[in-house]
C-alpha cells in the first residue's frame, strides 16, 4: 500500500522539476556570435571601424565598433546568412557574406585598403566649443595618458566568461527563488508529520515537497556563477557564500535524516536517535538559505 | 655645449648652417602646444536606481590631459570600466558584463573648450563619450569651476542613460533598473 502511493509521487516530483527547468535551459545554445579583427592594408589595427551584420532573411541589422585593438564582437545573433559590412574613415569598405549556425562562434577578419582619394589629415581650424568634430592631430590620445596595454586592450575571452557567468547566475537566481516554494510548503506540512499518528497523505506530501526542494536546490547550486580570474569577493556576496557552508551540508543532511525518520515511522515506532535532528537541521538549513537569498536581494 | 664652437670666429658657411638649422627646428617649436592641462585627482560616480535599491559605483582611476592651441583646448579623459567599485564584487562583475567592459575596457570623454573658459564659474561643454563600443554626444553639459592657484576644480553631472550606449537595463528580481545613470564628476586639474 505504501509503495503504491510513493511511486506516483516520485514521478510527479520528477515531472515538476522538468517542467520548472525547461524554460531556464531552453534559451541556451541557439544564438551565434560573430567576431574578428579589422586591420588596414599594412596589418595595423583599425579602431572605431563600424561593423554591421545584416540578416539576409529578416533584414535586421546588428552593429558594433572596433576597439583600440581593432577587434569587434557581435553576440546573440540568430542563426542564418548575413551580409557583413566593415567601414572606417579613409579606408575602403569591405562587404562579405557569412553563414552562422546555431550556437556557433565565427571569425570574420577584414583588411581594409586605403582609398586612393582619401584626404590626408589636415590641421583643423579651431571652432568655438565644437568638440564633436573629429579630433585634430594635436588632440591628446589614449596613449598620451599612460595607461598600460593590459588596461586598454580588449579581452574577448573574458567577455565570453562574463556572459556565461551572467547566464548561469540568472538560472541560479531563478532556481533559488523557485526552491523557496517547495521549501516553505515542506516546512508548513512538517507540523504534524512528527506526531504519533500522522496521516499517510501528510507524510507523503511532506516527502514529495522535501525531495523537490533538494532537487531544485542542487540544480541551482550546479548553476552557481563561475569565478572570474583576478576578482575578489566584496560586499553581500561574501555573506551569501558564507551561508552556503551552512545550507549546503544542511541540504545533504536533511533528506538523509528525513529518510531515517520516515523509515522509523513506517515501522510503527517513534522517531528516535539521530533522526530526531531532521526537524532542527531542516529549520537551520531553511534559515541559512533564506538569509543567503535576502542578502543579495535586499539592502540591509 | 661646445665652447670651442661658441668662441670661435664663425665662417659664412658655419653661419649659413646655423641659420638652416634654425629654420628647420623653428616650425616645430611654433607648432608645439601653447600649454596643457593635466588631471591630478578625480572621483567619478555613477548612480543606478532600482525600485528596491539605489546603487553607486565610484572610480578614482581616471586620467586626463588637455592640449591647448590657438585659444582652444582639446581634452581627453579616460577611465577603465573595471575601476568602478560599488562595494559589491558581484554587482561590479555584472556591470562589467552588461557594459561589455572586457571587450571595451575604457570609457573616454572628449571635449574642446575655449582656453579662457578656465576663468569662468560655469562652463558648458559638448561631450563625446565612448563607452561599451558606442559613442554618445551630450550637448552643453554644465560644470562648475573653482580655481585655487594653479589648480582648477571641476564638478558637474553628465546626464548619461543606458539607451545612449545601447545597454540593456539589468534586472533584479525581474525588475529593470532605470534608464538614467547620471555620472557625477569631481576633477582637479592643473595647468602646465
């Protein structure tokens, strides 16, 4: 009798988790990235070149500007065929076609030749308070300010890591919030499951909710943000991470102790021994989890 | 210095050489800057508003220079995006991601001002700002000036917005931040 009620409940919990996870995971892996470097005919990087990718299917365009190293990156492009146009002042425009597959990262480099009739840089007559004109050859440049190359150089790899971090963090946050629903429900249904004669329905509901909480919790933990080299944790995130040392082990212990308590009850006896710690451990775990959640959501 | 050359009686050939040398080098001196401004200290603060909280990020890492010619000064101020600190590393990394700070690591501000503006109490500058791979222009941004000796202190607010740089507003608990991200500027310059 007990086995017949438990199996559908487990399937229901599995289905619920799949249902909850599906929207979070669906968004990944369908968008493509186009990146590359723009140089002149001598191989020197061209900064501030305009790169546009126009979808041949929809006509929509995405644009980017090259940085000081001449590199550009167009992310989150829908897969398909694109016409890529690269232009820069005083240089010939280059147009090419590329095909982006779903989730692919394609490199499109462009070497722009100097226009035969390109005007040479002439000292500009100063105009009153008109900074938006192209800077004259006397205006200070970024190199004049003495920044090191490591400070001014584009780092596309780090940008990819940061993008990945944000995607994972969003899933981590959403799953963390969703986890609170079965967690609170499990705490609510725990009020009478420890009594001498609890109903089978309440115990089963409590078990399902506890299992769903643990599953969602560990899925959320899997999507925690990856470390970015060279950064140190500061602010509320330190407290958030510290709380994980409490709710992490708690989330492992609570189901084990719960299973022991469930087994003892099924044998018709009272909950005894280490299994009696199930309730207190669960409450401490939920408290640490809530504190971790609030620490990054609200300002104390 | 070559004393023998100075004290010796110069031949016409030597004088012609010296004159030629003077002609060659003089234009370079004439073309040199009339003067320049150097940024000594700076505090740049961005302000982000969200229904649940207000956030500020501060940077003291800006460097700047102004080069003056013919009564006009071209200014450039640059600051690494990474240098802004909000007191929360998680938020700073998120800011770095949404602003493409690893790909476009510098924020640059360019402006040109009349040289005699440094004596005014308020200046109105047209700014060209490059940030997150985009360029935005701000017309007639007001800044207050106070001078003490050779130092000039500038304070003001740049009315920047996320949409000016095509930055998607980040969200917290599904609520997006406000589009306006005013940047408060405090800078101390000295003239060389």
